[in-house]
C-alpha cells in the first residue's frame, strides 16, 4: 500500500508502482490555497469539473481534464458553504450554507455554471432560520430537497423559486438526504433515525432505528441497499423494502461523517479518523474496511466521485482537496 499524497512522487513513479501491483490510492492534491481555508463541501460537475465550497462562503471550480486548473471562483451570500448539489440540466449548481446574517431565514442560491463567469441566477428563501440548508439532494423531477436545522426537510421547486412542501417528523437537525431507486427519499437526522418518505404524499413511510448516535451520512449502493453512517462509529446497511438492517460495519474508530457509493458496489466512508473502503457487494460479508488514507486533517467533511476511477476528499482544517485512485475490486466469483 503506497500513500504518496504529500511525498511529491511524480505521476510516472506512482503509475509504475501501480503497474507492478502496488495499491497506490493517493492521486494528487489540488493547490487550493492557505491551510486556514478549510473546505466543507464537494460536487462533481459535468465536463469533468469539480466544485468545492469553503468555510468563508466561496465556491471554487477546477477543470480536472486540464490537470486541476482553477477556472472559476464564486462569492456566495453565505458565511460558509455547507452543501452543493448539481441540478439535472447539467448547467446549474445549487448552493446552501450558513447565513451571514443570523437573523435571516435560510436560503439556497442557484448558480448558472454555464455562464462565463458563473452568475447567481436566483436565491430561494427556505424560511428555516439561521441554520439554512445543511443537506441538499435533487429529486427525479428536478426539484430539490433541503435538510434544515429545525428538523424539517423542505421540497423546493427551483423553476418556481419557492418551497412547495414540507417533510416533518424528525425531532432534530436533518443532515443527510438521498434518493431511492423507486423515487422515494431517505433522510438522516441528529435524532439518530433514518426516515423513508413518499414524495407524492409528502408522508413518512417508515422510521429506521438502531443507530445510537447522530446519523450524519447516507448513500445508495448499486444494488439498492441503503447505507447510513453515524456518530456511533458504525455504518449500517438496510433493506429498504423490508425496513430491516442487514449488517453493521464497525471498522471505523470514530464518527462516520460522509459516505460515497462506488459504481462497482463498494462503499467509501470518511470520518474523524480515516477514509475506508468497504466491499459491500452482495456476495461479500463486509466485516472490516480497508484503510485507504488519512486525510491529514481533523476529519473528512466531503467526498465526491470523479471520472477515471478517482474520488476527491476534503477535510476540516488542512485547506486541501485530495484526489484518490480507487484500488481494483477483487473479482466477484462467489
């Protein structure tokens, strides 16, 4: 296992190591500026671009096809950018964060990323108090859902520029959201539960319990299972059809903050201690994750899937965005 994100090894040297069978996950570091500018959110955009939102309300965009060259910088109206969500049209990016004015209601900014330079095309009020949007996800119909600090998830019609529905039931902050294959929605909350929602009726279908800490992250696996990461130092895998927990992954030694589902069925988790890779394919029993990397930060704040077998991570205090190559999966012959 070769980890070289701060060793200054050339791409040719790392490629040679990989050719000889060495697992070399580190694939580079974006030059993002001073270490006192931590990044809180990431999003992969069309055209091989990567967007990162920082603690001071800025969003930077890099062209990964051009070696990570920075191509844009957005000055948002937020104190810090907590979440980013590309819209289905491939042109617009939804941005949410903490408000500069604590007396303001929360809002979402929608940026036209096809303009040069990008421009904020509208701001949509959430009416959620100073916490604003903590989680964002795009629905199949193009609407957004924003998870907010008051325990309510708000359905946002971007075209109308308004909140059109409320998902009420959580008793604490809604910090994670993901869509399910059948069009329903899953939400994770600081109240230690995961809720499943009928998006037509705006009604809760089920509440999944078992975590003993706040649910900080959700991800849909390629086979339709739901993964939830928690401050209780575990990842749980759920059968959403039967509403049952199928397995508990207990490899991390600290809180699980973020999850990323890979197209091949595996799962990446990040938290206070490390970034781990789990083989969660149905034919395997995931009893321990492979440690891919330390982010060299206090904790990992976001993960984003990139083309060509890469993913990006950012951390809470080291001011970097790091790129990782996913090691090849063990052939699934079972």
